[in-house]
């Protein structure tokens, strides 16, 4: 896969009222909260499992492989970066073992509030963790659900593979791109 020149999207600050959230055990993992990046007023919300690193070891901002592959796919599908906001099921990156079902169930409440506030036209869940959490179905899988729109808790939702999985398995890239084009075509038809 050729390297794509990705941009560092502006981070959306964590709202003051949840800044020091201790609602689940992940606050003990010593990773900072990341609320989202990109345009919070965007029509498309992309939901990943949890934030990746935004800074290198020296603390300099950088674009991780997940975001690089995601931006490459968006560019090739013709989706402008101003049209997207990227956020997560978990607002902190886990660093060791934790109670996954319970933590996702707790933290997804922040995402629910974000969605109500941002009111996007579509949600795109990337990866099985995001899909299973958002659809409230532990058996839901990208492989079975891709290529269609669903009503997930009242949100117009489509799915695709996690960009990191796509990066590790380049044979998934054509499917990933197909899914993003599916989203792009829907927007072009609906909002042109
Ligand atoms: S992972 Fe979510 S619920 Fe848990 S402490 Fe962080 S913000 Fe709060």
C-alpha cells in the first residue's frame, strides 16, 4: 500500500463537564481522554473502537496508521474531510486487560450525547468492536452487514472494516474503499 499524506485533524476538546470522567475503570490506565477529531458539525460521524496515539514519544503530534488509512480511503471515495467527524466507543485508549462489555456499555453514553448534540446524517461504524457496541449486538459482524444502511438506535448507520485491520491486511482495502464509496454515493444522491 502506498503511503498517503494524511492531515492532522483538529482535536475536539473534551467538554468541561466530563473532562475527568471516572465512570469506568479505564481512567486508571493513564491514557488521556480524546473526544473526537475533525468537524463536530459534520454530516458523517465515523465511530472507531477507541482513540489511537495522537502524539509520538517526544510529544509531537503525528498521524497514526489508522488515521492515515482512513483518510486515504476517504480521499479515494471522494469524501471531503470537512464532511467527517471521527469519534470512539471508548474515549480512552485501554492499556491493559479490562472488563470490555461493561466499559463499552458505560462509555457509549458519551457517544450517545455527542450524537444528539451533533445530529449527523449518518454514522459509519468501523470494525467489529464498534459495530457490536453501536448495534448492541455481540454477534454483529462487518462482513455480514457491509453494503447496506441500518437504523441503529435511530441513527442511519453503515459499517466497514477497521482501518488498522485494512492496513495490516491490504486485501481488505478494496472492500473498505467500496464501503466508503457506498457512503459517498448515498450523500451525492441525497444532498446534491
Ligand atoms: S473510558 Fe469512558 S466511561 Fe471510562 S473513564 Fe474514560 S471517558 Fe469515562
